[in-house]
């Protein structure tokens, strides 16, 4: 049995911070980055259990979400199958990431496109009619679950997922 608390004994702080940065978008209900990195054994069970195949092996060897492949259905399988205590209870909010629409959005560029709203089940993305322009996207962050369905649907990759808590781009 490996003592995980001593796993990074000889790792300097800067290397650990770099590793945490490489984790990418954490899995739903995953604890904070430091706890996730310290506790995850990189067994891959969460990757195999993901019903939409959006969990991939990240740069640091840790599982992370790839919204380019699809959406998170919040099926809870990744948290259920994990043998380590690196997840919060699934009765809590899965994460604090939300969609962000970039200026490269076709509608913002005055080209008709509503693909993102077509796939948004909670109707967090709506389009407001404009005089002399195509309808413009309006994102209601209170309705956005952070599922990422809009990311893979966008034909020009103008949507990313951002962590509200940190204000950083969690999708990259």
C-alpha cells in the first residue's frame, strides 16, 4: 500500500503548483486542486466510467474534463467509482464553472447561428432580437449548470468554460 501523504515528499512547492495548474478542469464534485492532486492515484476508473467519454487523462497524468468531446450529464459515476476520498458529496453543486461566450461568436459577428441555445437544456443561453442585426446571445449564469453541451456544439469554438470562483478559464 502506498502512503499518499508522502507521495510528494521530495517535490518542491513550485513543481506542485505547476502540477495543479496542469490538472485542467476538475471532475464534478472533486475537491480543490491540492486535495485532488494529493489524493488521486491516477487509476483511470473515472475515465472508464464516464458515460459521455469527456474525462481524459490530463497533462499531469490526472483525469480532467474535455468539453470539446461533449457534455457532462452529472451522472455521478466518476465520483461513485473512485476508490479515493477526493470527491465532495454529490448532493452538493458539482462545480462552479459556467459558460463564457467569446467575441468570436458568429452571432456577435452578425452571422445567424443559434447552435448553442439549441443544445442548452436549462435554457441558460437565449437569443435576444436586435434591430438591424441578427439575434444576440444572452447567457443567464444563474441557469447555467456548467455541463458544457454548448462548447462542443459551437462551430467556431467561441464558448469556453470558466471557473466563477477563480475567474480563470477552466476549459483550457
